[in-house]
């Protein structure tokens, strides 16, 4: 239930420019400027192939996007009312132009490009929203830089879109949206030539020069603290370096340093299976993997992959910690929910963690299968969907409305040290708003063959439970003494969960969401605290 207090505790963090931009958007809509388009700038010499995603077109008029397949055969099909807004947005991105084996679908692409212009006049909902418009302009410009010629109607339309975008930049959101807007202006500015194009280019670069130092933290992390959106922001910078090289424009020297830090951050925040860790809005299939990003960086001559194999890595500015002990990789979330004025992709996951043994994920956060404002979106963002402690059935941060956060947990990293045996300790105050004025402190102690997790809850509470979400491939059996036997996938390796200070241990049904549109059945082990402290021990046999 939304209340005035919830609204107040959400809105009070916004920056004045966000509030002013929201009011401006309500009062004014951009107008289509249909003047003739500038000429195309001469070709981009040495343009490298950008990162390629999985194909979306499965037939000339059929898309498979976010694991949902639909036809787009008529003008109305560009705006299916029964499709999620995210699906509709992706339909207008034209990602397939630069997807794997795109050349095999070239005839389909040309037909769709011309259809899009004819069937999506300026101002059409979804199609002309600033974010999908920005993604589309970038994809059209990339496709052209790769040696293709846009149909004449698309060449004309791209100029109209760039003018439209210039008048509706997403200052009401800021963050990754504004970066993508700026990226689109730069791509349009270098696709076209002339005074107007140079204005787009300069405006986009001005935004980037202000936003990159703010959005890329000193440890390399993107400030929204979502692993998936970090990978997308890193790809954005690589795309711009690629484009600026091709058009003989100077790359800001600071970008090379920040990209190097961002590459390391992504490697640190990836599991041994090569995929992203699930903190905040993160799932597979949207952003590139660390290996794909590294391949792109290598082709741009940006140097070898940064070192990321130390036993303990503290991403101090973000608040994430990675610990390696033998085959085990532990990633701990001791971070804030994100920028105070932009927690749109935050989850109530403070002091959660993920664990891999070798290439197998064992303990996982739930991931994301949908956006929007429904109950399932709120559940996936909630504390109970993560490997942390739920007090009195409440979320540690008040996630609501799909992309909003009211009162939020503030985390404090207390310790990260050790050799052989590594200890990480942190606390958060998200439950201080409850009547019991509770604070959660968690300590992880990692060594070869075991992980000890100690949870302490201060103050009075009716119930508190630590939740441990198992990867769907891990099977569990709760013994009568409360010990949980885990059978890991592959070679059937056995691991064991034991609890001290638990009043009861239960096995519950849950779900894991590795991609949008996918929910895989899984198991969560819930250990209810008998008192103020719970000690959980996870041990595993050494590899044969």
C-alpha cells in the first residue's frame, strides 16, 4: 500500500533538476522537425565490429525478445497492448541489426527499417520515447558504420529523431538513461555532417564529460550498483571509443583509465561460470558477459584483461567484496542501494551474498524475470528473494512501484581482511525504522572447505529468518536435526549446511530468474533465529 509517507521518503531524495524536468515533460512535448536531413559523413575507416547479441528476428516479421515470441506484421503490431512495456521498448531498439549473423537477415532488416519509418510517425508512444529512440539511433548508426547504407527514409528519419531527442533528454531520470541519450547524440553527430550534426556531437560529448566522472566510481563500478547495468555502461563507453577512433576524433584520456577499472570491476563481479552476479537488477542475456566485453576491448587495442584473482578484493567505493578460497568464490553485498536520487534498479538485498564452487553456482540471489509495477516485480526486489535476513517479514529497504525506493538501508563495511582465513563484516540500519529498532550485522568467515556466516540482530523483534537460496541444480534434504545436506550438480559433490541458534530450519519452494521471461523452480532454506544470533556453517568436500 502506498502512503503519503512512502511518497515523501521516495521524492525527498530527488535532485531539483529531476523534479523540474518532470514538470517540464508534463507541460511540453517536443515537436517533429521535418527539415531535410544533413548529408551523411564519409565512411568510418577502421570501425571495429561491436559486441554482438543473440538474434531476435526468427522470421521476416517475427521477433523473439526476452524469451517471448510475437509477430510484427502490421502497424498495430509495433505497439501490442498485451505485451510488457520492456518488450515493446526492445522491439523498437533494432538490436538485431548488429546481432550475430546479422548479414544473413539483411533483406529482413531493410524491409523492417522502411516499415518502421512508415508505421511509427513522430510522437508515437514507445517508439519515440527517449530511451528506445536513443538505442535505435545508436543501432542504426552502428549498422551504417559497419558498411551498410540506411534506406533513404531512415536517413531522413534519423535526423528527425536526433532533433526530437535533443528536446527531450531524460534529465528527469539521469543515470544510465542520460548516458544512452548522450551516446545517441554522438552517434547521430558523427553519422551526419555539417553544423547541426556538430551541435549534436558537442552536446552529447558535453553530457558525457559531466556524467562519466559521476557515474563511474573510483573502483570502476557504475554508480547504480547493478552488475547488469554496469556491463551495459561499459559497453557504451567501448562503443564510443570505437566510434571516435573511426572518425578520427579525440577520446578523452580519462576514459581509458575508467574503462580499465570498469573491466576489472566486471571481472570481479562475475562468477567462474563466466556470467554476471545477481545484485540489484541483474540477469543473463541483456548485457555482454565479461569475456565478450574483453574480446571487444582487445579488438580496440585496450590491453589485456586486468588482474582480478587476488584472494580478497574490496571494491571500496561500491561496497562489494569478493573472496576466493580454493574452488570457492564468495561475493558479498555491503553496498548502498545506489545513488540516493536514483535507486530505480535497487533491490532490498543489503548484506546478501552469492557463492560458487568451481564453475557451479550454489547460493544465488533470485535475479529478475520482469519489470513493471506488479506484485512479482516487487517480490523479486524484496529481501526474502535474497541471501540475507528478513526481520518481522519486512524488506530492509522499502522497494515499491517497480522502480522506487522509500526508506532505504545504509550499509557500513566494518572489516575485510585475512590471509588463509578471510573475514568480512558489515552492518546495515534498514530495520531501525521498525518498532524494535533493529540493526543487522553479518560476518562471513571464509577458508578452504568452509564458509561461516554469523548474523546478529539487535533490538526486539517478533521473527527473524536467514534465507539461503539454492541454485535450481542443487538439491537439498533437511534432516531431523536441522542439518541440510546439499547435492551439487555435475559430480554429485556433497555440501552441508548447519545452524547454531536456529529455532527451526525449513525447506521452501522458491524460484530463480536467469533471464527475463524465465522462472526456474528452486529451493530456499530458511533458518529462523531462536535469539539474537544465528551461526550458519556451509562446508564442502575438497575437489577430488
